[in-house]
C-alpha cells in the first residue's frame, strides 16, 4: 500500500486577494514540485465528495455554515482581520472538509497506508461559529467527529505542529475525553491561546496538551521536546487513530514565525509519528495541510513529509 494525497484544482480558486500569505501559489508550488520529482502520480487521489452541511455542523453551528455560502454568493470579501474569501471559497472549503472525510474512511477500510490532505483553506483556527486566521471550516475536527460518530472509535489523537496554536480544534474538543489534542506552537504568537495550563474541562481534563516554544528556540531543542512529548502522549492515550495538523510554518524561513525547523526535521517528525501510530494505532494516520508561507520551504517540507509517510 502507498500514501494517498487528496487534492483538487478547485483549491486554487479560493482567492484570498493580492499579497495574502495564504495564497493559491502555495498549493501550485507543492504540486509542481511533487510532479517534477515523480512524487505525484502514484499517490494522487481524486476527491469525490464535498462535506455536507450536516457533516460540517458536527463542529460548526448550522447558521455559520449557511453564512459562509451566503457570504460567497453575495460577494463579501473579508470575514475577519486576516480571512478573505471569493466566489468559490465556500465550495473549496466544503471540498477540503470532504477530503478529510474521504481520507479517514479510506484508512479505516485499509485502502491506503496513510493519507495527506493537500487542501486549502486550512482549518485549525476556525471556531464553532466564526471564521478565523485564514480558516473557514475546521477540516481536522470534522474528520475527528466522523471517526467518533460514524466509525465508533473512542480515542482519536490530534497532533498539531503548525507554529500557531489551533484554537478552533482545542475548543471543539475541550470537554471531550475521546479526542486528545496535542499542540506544539510558538508562544506568544497569534492567536495567543494555547498556554500550558489549558488542559481541558470536565470529561476532557487531561486530553488537551499545549507545548509552547519561545521565539528563537533551536531546532535541536524543539526536536528533543517534540520526541519526548509525542511518545509520552501516545503511551498515555493509546490512540486508535492519529490525525495530524501539519503546518510547515515553524520552518526557519517562514515569514510569520521565529522557529528554526528545516525540511529534514519534518521528515524526522513524520517518521516518529508514523512509527508510534504503527505500534499503537494500527498505522492509521491522516495528515492535513495547515500553514506554511515561505513557498520553497513549504514545498520542500511537504515533499519530505510525504516521503516519510510513504516509507512508514
Ligand atoms: Zn500557522
């Protein structure tokens, strides 16, 4: 079996306006590089379904889901300080969430080794009732709900190594002990949430863990902490399925943050997560593209990520 990459050209049509960091060129560059290095053809899978309003409403309020479609129809361009949309954005966002649903079903049915959703808009900042930080629908949270509700799993682990805290994902499962959220992020940094003392509430206590790094943390210090905390969390939670919010903006060249990772570090991080998923979660792993804004750093890191996923 191989890794599956879910992608659709519609994602390029989610237009965020001139000189926005979360630009269509991000995906165009990644696809171009993967094709050039023959890392595309064996992995690419067509996305055959949108997420339905009902599926998206497992995480978001129905009113909010309708408001995104209406905003696109009415030509609204801006949803919050950083989040811009265009005519095709609602459809692209539903397809991005659909990719995650299709991917988790394919992994549950043992069709592929693991999967990478090469999608935009990204998802981990999207809150129950509002768009935020370039994100419309929380793709990874919707996939986690699918695994809980339709596949009957009881222990889903979400690892989020995007350099920003995934506030939307944390909040979606803050009182839920069935989803363990482990985030590695720079702090202080947008969105300012994600402190170590945020550990969950009610049934979710102990199933939310934030690991923070100050600006300027070396790759060596980051990798050391990452390895220790990922291993500890796997042993503690014993996940049945692993979801990964894979942003690549902790790269040393990224313009939006100040950490120091490079493409080979993402290879090592992916290998570690794959090895532990193999030992504990039957290898079940679906990764979602979140951030990453320096184009060459992003495409090199995604390529390293896919290489590691496929060699798992
Ligand atoms: Zn980010």
